[in-house]
């Protein structure tokens, strides 16, 4: 990210990383078949009576929603933007805080059915069309939020909040001027303070906040479900890294090149490295990239195992890198777990508990930074004349002279492409990692292997002599330097992009 920001610093006014859309889901201990059977047995309700018992409780939830709404619920027969309907009602009735509206609709939801067969009847999971209630509130902290409650057992609940709206209210509270349009900040008077406020959202005590909403929408928690509480998980977390440009013209000339680079030049290995993943020997899941045009403009999305990296321009003035985490088990977190029958503190797959929301943010921030850093090569990187002269002249390494680089030659271009591969961005590279890309075929002859290894060592020394790569301390790995990134990407751009276009007419 530093490379991108440094390169375009004259066009950028600030950078903000903020949670965008957060969806929490609450599950009761009766969310699995045996748990619900135990619950019914505790209340002395026979399974054969569950068909009548379930609809009775659903009617109680609907009656409670009508009392809160102050009248019959608005039933939505087709798919519409409920947020727009709620905001329209809030403006027309002058509602500034509290319940705005309750909508109802039919949706396919997980529930249970009675299975008859050998032995006594059993409950099993099923999917049915059932009535779903949407409660819309104007919250003092979060602005417009909604609570989605299914009226059939297991009474799963979902809460949606918007991080940018929370930040906007926090900025007003601290008297920080800003310009906001839709769900993005076009300008911020104090970017550093805004970032500090955005970081505080991750440390909010979410279970307490979410339980208050659940008790307000689900009256069964006060009697029938007394003693039970929802277990809250992060169903979907969306984080946005916004780069604020001075105006639309500053981003407008750059964004088409960023799109072209993201679609044509970022491969699956690059996306895996940006997400902090090693390339598996046998990749079971594909990395998919697609480009779509919306009314607002173009956006590119990279998908891997249910997680996304998206890039688009907001209001033609803000470049947004968006990370969406739907499948957290792709990543790891340091937590307590069981390994070989022992309770240990170690790195385990990330789970959906709201207690690890800060880890979600860390993973998303690192992925967005790596992705943005990968875009730093776009828009013809500027290399000074002095650097070009020094790199195209002989250099010394540990007292021995090394040849000058010929940056447009086929051999040096092959070397540049090998060390700049996205899979090396996370942990650097070793000499043997370059072998497949330098056309060094595996050989069983020890003499051939030594000769190929010596050749790669000389090439690495050549790049080190010119300051294009540096050795990582106490390892046998190397990393591309800022000088190397600028020089090698410019050379590749000139050979494969600029020169072919400029020489077309005279070829």
C-alpha cells in the first residue's frame, strides 16, 4: 500500500480502512434437531403436537410485531429494497430514532419436520417457505439497522449494521467535518482521527448490543425461551480500504488502467498470496475473476472459497478495495483449541464467533494492502534517469564486477518476470523457486543440477549488485526492493505494452 500511496501522493488526500457491512446471526441452543427435541420434552410437548405448537408461537411473534408497528404489517409480495422503504417512511413520519417499520415476507428458511419411520418419530432439518419479519430501527450509534427474525423454529435472528454510517455519526459527535455521499466519504478534515474512531468499532461489546435487539424483537425470550440466549456469530464481514483522491479527474485517468491490470495480469497465484495463502500442490478451489459494469461504473471481483476481493470507484472519486469474508476457516487465528487430545493455545482455523471480529479486520486489512501494493506497478512507474544509467552499467558485488543489465532483452525480461510473480509477495523467494520460470528442467544428473543452481546464484547476485533484490536476514530467501519493483515493472511495461503500440505503424 505504501508503494501505491507514495507513487500517487500528489493526487491522494487520505486513506481510510473501515468496516462496511457487518451481518451477525444469532442461534439458539435449539438450532439442531436433538436440542429442539430436548426443549420440547422439557416443556412436555409431544412431537405429534409440534405441528400445532410451532404455528402458535409464530402467531405470537407476528402479533408482537404488529403491536410494535402500531398496526398491520406491510407484506412484501416481491423483492424490493427494504432499506429504501424504511428511509422513506422515516422521512415522511419524521422519525429520528427508534423503530421505523416492520415488514413481512415469505422466504425459504431452515426449519424442522417430523420424520416417521422405524422406532419413535424424530425431528430432522428441512427447508420451507415461512414468514420472516424485518424490523427496521434508527439507532443512535449506527443509524439505520435491521433485524431479521424467522417466525418458525429454530427462530434464527440476523442483525445488519453499517460501519460507515456508524463512523459518520461518530465524526459528527467529535465535530470533524466530512463530505459523505451514499456509503463513502469523499473528503475528511482529519483522516488520522477518523481512522482511530473506525478502529474503535471493532472493540465494541457486540453480544450485549445484539441481545438487546433480540429481546426487543422476540418476545418468546421472556417466557417460553427464558434461560436460553442467542449465540452470536459473524455471518458476513465486509471491510473497505478507501483511497480518497482530490477529484474525479485524478482517479478517472488512472482507474481504467487499474481495471485492465487487475483483470489481465493478476492470476490465481497473485490472489492467493494477497489473501495470505500459499499455493497448494493441488488447488481444489478455483480463483475466479469477473468484471461487471454497473450504473455507477465498472467493478472487478476475485473470489476464492467464498471470500472476495473487489475493486471499484465510488462516486468516481474514491478507489475502494473491498474484502468480504464469508468463509473464515480459510484463515487462521491464535486461539485455544484441542490438538492430539490436549488443550493448547495455537494457530487454528478462524471461526465465526464475534469474539474474533478483530482478526477478521486484520486479515482483511493485510489482504487489501497487498492487493493495493500489487497495483502500484500501473500507470507507467517513473524511474529516474540516474537509476536507469546505473542499472545499465557494470556493478560490483562483494568485490567482483557484474555485467550491466539489458532491461529490454528477452533473457533479462524472463528473469524480471520470475522474481516479480505474485506468489513471492508474501514470503519472498528462494533460488529453487525460480527454476520453473527460468526453464530449468528437473534433472536426476547431479552435475546438471549443480550447473543450474550455480547459474541461478549468478543471476541473483546480478540483481543484488544492482540493488533490485535484497536478501532477507537469517534466511535463504530474497525480496524485491522498491527500486527493483519500479525498474523491473517499467522494463516489462515498455517491452510488452508501450513499444509494441508505438512501433505498430512502422513494423
